[in-house]
C-alpha cells in the first residue's frame, strides 16, 4: 500500500476516475433527462463513453504503462463487459426500488472502483515481465566488436 500512495497511483487513479464519473453521470443525465432515452439504453452508452476516456488516460497518465496496448485493451474490454452489466443492473435495481437512478450510479461506481483499481494495477496495465533472453548488457565494451550479448 505504501508504494501505491508514494508513487501516486491511487491519487491519479481517483482523479481520473472522478473525471470519468463526471463524464458518465453527465452524459447519462443528458441522454435520459434531456434526450428521453430509456435508462436501460442510456446507462451503458454513458458508461462506455466514460470508459474509453478512462482507458487512455489511466494507461498513459496514471500507470504510464509500457504494456502492449492491444493486450491491455483486450483485458480492459473483458472488464468493461463485466462492469457494464454490473452497473446497468445496480442502477436499474435501485431505480426500480423507487430510488434515484443517480443513487444507483453512485453505488455502482463505488463498488466497481474497488475492483477496477486492483485489476488495472495488477492485471490490465501491468507490463509483461522481461524474458531472460531479452536482457541486454549495457556494458557493450565487454563484448566482441562492441555488440550486445544476453546474460545467462
């Protein structure tokens, strides 16, 4: 936990998440209240829009991930599918219980934030470990003709 706070991951994650939430809730309200779009449709549209923003900013700003983008995006996509279903269900269950859809949105955001941080840090944006054969000796002067060699 000390590394997470010291390196600023958690603070950056929460700031980017806050911006993503503002995009999500703002677009949800715009679609539903202004555009008259049904909650079952408006909720995933707003959610997916904010997640696209979130992916690129988390990858490049928060975690400054060197992980291959297509691999991270596939993992992120799997999490998105799960989050879309979870968010849609939570928002609509709360709304069907007579509460505000915004309350459902807040509850779903709190719940998904916890598992998202852990999965972003340890699975989605985690750089692939270097293979032993990929290690290059930076002291090239010790190799024949100044070339590089692999450490054994």
